[in-house]
C-alpha cells in the first residue's frame, strides 16, 4: 500500500524528526550521529521546503487559471536575506520544527547561522522587492517575481589595516543553496546582436547574431498564514551548445569553449552601483536578458502551446510592474513580439503594451537616471532601438495632441541626440507612474517628470513603501513580538499591522513601559554579544545606541554624522562638555560604498579612523564609542535594528526618495532623528511630532539656498564645525598626515554638494535635545512605544494593497488556510 501522504499542517513532531533524519541520510548521505550544523541546515531546509510544496503547486495552478489577473514583478534586484527562519515561520508548524530540531540535539540558531544570505541587490530597491513578494504571497495575490540569479551578489566588505573598504567576491553559492530549484522545463532562449532585415511580405525581422539559454531558478515565497506560496523566478545565463564540438579543430574548440564562459558572464555579477548610472554594455545585456526571458515565460504560461495566442487579452492575465528603469527594455521586447512574431499592427501592439506595464521610480538624483547610448543599444538590440524610435515619435505626436509646446516636446524626447531615456520611455509606454513616498511622488510631478505630469496628470500616483513585519519584527525581534502578542491578545497584528495601534493605550502604563524597556535592553545585550563574537568589539549595552545604516552616499550625509561625533569628541576633550554628565553613546555605522565612488570610500576610511582614535582615548572613559559594522547586510540589519535607541535619517531634504530602514526602526520602537525627507515625513505625521526629532532645511529652504550656497561661511562662523573639520585636516585621524582626508575636507568647505554644513548647527542642537530626552528613560521608552504603536501603516502589505487599488486594479486569490 502507498505510504500515507503527510498533510503538512498536521505533521507531528515525531514525523518531522523522522523526515529530518531521512533528509540527512538521503540528501547529505550522513547519519544523525555524523551530522554537523551544515548538514542539519540542509536537511531542515529540505524538510521545510517539502512542507510547502503542495501549497506552492496549488498556488501556481490557481494563478494560471487566469480568473484573477496576476502580477509580474520585474526587478533586477532581490535582497532576500536568509531563507530558513522565514520558511519555518511560514511553514504552518514553526513550533513543531523548532522542537524537532532541538530534540535531535541541535541548536536551531546555530543551524540557521550556517546560511549565507543571497545578496542579490544593492540596498533599498532590492530589499523592497523582497518585501513585496513576501506581502504578495501573504495577501494571496497571484504573482511571480522575476529577476536575475547573479553568481556573485553584492560584494563582501572588508576593512584593511588602514580602515579602507576592500571588496571581496560574494560567492554565495559556494556550498550550493537548498532553496533554489533549476527548472529546465521552463528554459527560454534570448538573442542579442545581429541585424534587422525586411522580409518578402515587408515585415521587419530581427536576426540575432547569438543566443543564450535562460535557465530559471525557482524560489518558494511562502506567505504568512495565507496558505499560499508564491514564486520567485531568477534567470541564469548559459551558452547554447548547438555545434558538434568534435568536428572542430583545436583552435575552434578553444573558441567554442570561450563562447561558453562569455555567455555565462551575463549573470555572473551584480553591479554594485546604486546611485549613479553606469552605461556598460554588460549591464544592458543583463537587463534585456532577464526582461526578455520573463516576458517569454509569462506568455508561455498563460497561453500554453498556443502558436497564435490572442494577445489582446494579455493585460487581463498579467500586469508587469517595472522596478525602476532596469527592466524597461521589456517594453520594446513586448512590442517586438506583438508586431514581428504575432503580427499585430502598431496601434494594437502599443495599446496592449501600455496596458501591460507600470513604472515605479525610486530616485530624484538626475545622475541616477538611466540614459542609454543609442549606438550601444543599436548594436545589441537593433530591432528594439527601431521600435523605441517609433515610440519616441508616437510620444511626441501624442504630446502635441495634448497641447504640449514644442519646447516641452523637445524636453520629453525619449530618443534624441543619440540617447535613449528609459524613464521617459516607461512613462509614455505604461499606464501608471508612481513614486515611493508622498513627498517623492510630489517632487516627481514638480521636477523630475514635470512635463509629463502636466500633460498626463492621471498617470501619476503615489505608493508609499513598506516593509514586511514578518522578517523585520517577528524574526528580527522575537522579544518585542511576544510582548505585542501578549498585550494585544493575538498574533493577528502580523498580517494586519494597524492593530499595533492597540498598544497606544499602554503608553502611560508603567508596567508595560518597563517590559518594553526590558525588551530593548535585552536586544542591546544580544547585539553587544554578537558584535564581540563577530568583530571583537566591546560596547556597553547601557549606553545609547545611535545607529546609521544605509548605503554610503554623500546625499545621505554620513559625513554630517561624523562631524557631529568629532565635535562631541573635541568638546569632551577640551572640557567644554563634562564627561561626568555626558550620556554614554555608541554610534553604530553600517554602509557599503560603490567600489568606484572615491568620496564614499574615503568617508568609510575616515569613519574607521575616527573610531580608532575615539575608542582608544582613555580620557573618554569608554563613554563615546564608534563602531563600524563590517559587511552590513540584511542579516546584520536584523540584529542591529531591534537594538537601536536612536535612528539616523539625515539626508538632505529632497534627495532620499523614501527610505525603508526608517520604517523598520519605527516599528521596532526606535526614535528617529531626521530631516523632512522621503518617508520620514509620513512617519513623523503618524508617530506624532513629539515622538520624532526633526531638524534641518525643508525642500523649499534647499531650493532657496541652491545657486548661492557658500559652505565656507558656515565653516568659518561655527567653532564646533570648524573644530571638527580642522581636526580631520590636522591629521588627527591619519597618524598626523594632513593629506589623507584633504579631498574630504576640501570638498566640504568648498563644494558640499549636499549641504551638510548648512544643516550642521541644527543637527548639533537637536542632538543635545536628544541627549536630554534620553535622561528620562521612561519618557524615552514612551516615545518608542508610540513609534511602534503608530507605524502599522508601514507594512508592505499596505503598499501592496495600494498597488492593487491604484495601479494593478486586481485582487487576491481565496486564502487557503
Ligand atoms: C542602474 C544602472 C546601472 C547600474 C546600477 C543601477 C542602479 C542599481 C540600483 C541604480 C539604482 C539602484 C538602487 C536604487 C535604490 O535602492 N533606491 C532606493 O530605493 C528605495 C526603495 O524605494 C528607497 O527607499 C530609497 O530612498 C532609494 O534611494
């Protein structure tokens, strides 16, 4: 008789233990007695995957039935973080899995520590994509995430003896991954290069010069309590091997093998730039590769086996969200398929395309906008360039019809002067454009895409970012999660985060405040232990943990934070500030710099050396410490955020599109010091102005100052500021060498492109207010509680609901609990 099928939700602890032992034996070839943490990690992962398999298959079947329009999320980056803890949480039987592992004699935390996170993204945009697929699965929205399976993710950051960032390759697949599944049944072909010919019947046809295999690697995306498991499909490039190698002579053989390596280079490495556009051919190859493979996949999924599908129904089957401009070439690809392959006329093709795509913009920095050299694009994708030229002409025509002036039409040109503007293409050839926070969406309409917004106002909308509370609260902060669950009486808040509001009434309950403070303190103790273990650095859990974690960029102003630290140091040294009454502080930085961004790398070096000097100065009695977390990533974020008292969100107003760590901090009960930028605005509105330390210029102030900004005048008139910059210039942080940081100090005094000097005084003053506020521990804790209680809005579940309502116009599958 058949072995009884185990229903995953009803599996017992004993059965789980048997399954784990079986997985050890079958997939690792070891007995329980032989198994180490690594074996156990793979075995538990395998068993948890198996538990999710039925739901995965069922979710896919329901998605493809096509009764509910699906979402295709197109993103060049997914910054996933570790998989095992999240998969266990969403397995339906987390306690049983935990108990089973324990009873087999293993420490689950140690087993989970084995996992290397897939760092397939740079920062905010990539992490947002990961939060969104989590929420799509949790809300039972039929969806597929499409992206790139980079062999090397974001580099591993090390510091050398001088404090410089050194980039090490991140070969995250060194020991394989139990979470991915190569799906050869759904492989695609992607062409590049070559020429366009006109066929006998007058049609244009692209003859690519070479082809690649696109192999999908599928990841499960388990929803929380939804009974649904979505799919993340990441494409990997391989060479097409269609010649008989044996007929080649030796040199041709070697060329053929070279071709293989070259093909595989497409998905070899993630570009580590996140704020300046790099117009590299390989980058465009990556973009087209994953866009084309994803579109072909979706068409074959929704029209299986059909040679002449009715593509007019395509936008009713799936809607594609373009995560920034990185996948925008998909627009030209769909046009090509519709016209050249399926025989539609231009107007029909364009209407289908427009209804299929929507575009999310994540920036305001002009240098971050993708503008491709037409020559490069024409060599790689000649037919696509032709189509883009046509779209560009259509756009100009349509803009004129809507009453745009010739000058405005010129400014809005998608293709001109040998350049292709991807943001403009996405805006014209899709249905909706959204920014990622209220202020950002407004600035898009007022500045970056103003001409378009004036002409097509209804195209523009806002969807404020969000973060998944499963990873960033439940998994990152189990203590606070338990307190919240006990206080609210259920765990429902985890997929209905507005329920956190129920904590508000305990904000003045001393019992509750004590528990909340105790949670924070324990998290700080844990973090200090972890730091000691991993970096050998000792910090005091009784000091204030003041954290700034994000990519290193001048607009984010890590330099301003550093100037404040140095000014404090100077004051403490000179006795201007009394060390005995000084509130002990641990300033925590975490940041990677793009390898080619010299100023960012110099700032990293300086932070490390300020840390060296400050931490080793006995005069400070250990009361001011600076630590720089090496290789900041999702895994370390999950440890730092719950332990933080003060969160630094200090970008120049108008530069940070949204920010998302600000949301994670607020949910976890940290208090923010920040400017009126990005989502800070909305966070402050919700948690209350009295629970948020606001400082600095507003967007209007920045605009006024722009053009006649003179940073030197601030330097000369503010002794703290001058003292801090002079200390750097004196060689205090470079063993007496005054040249090491010359570029840094000169840049601030003479250019200061992000106006750190203009905001410095207010920043110093607000830090004094913060120090005073922190003295009243209960009042501080109360602020933290009110941050947690009022940040329910910032769940990515709400962001996804906004996309459903404002952009995708679709809904969910029934939840299968
Ligand atoms: C583009 C071309 C070539 C190479 C790289 C890139 C590239 C890669 C990544 C350009 C930009 C990025 C990432 C941008 C990013 O992370 N932006 C952030 O997005 C977050 C989510 O919306 C916001 O919260 C942040 O404010 C925004 O900076």
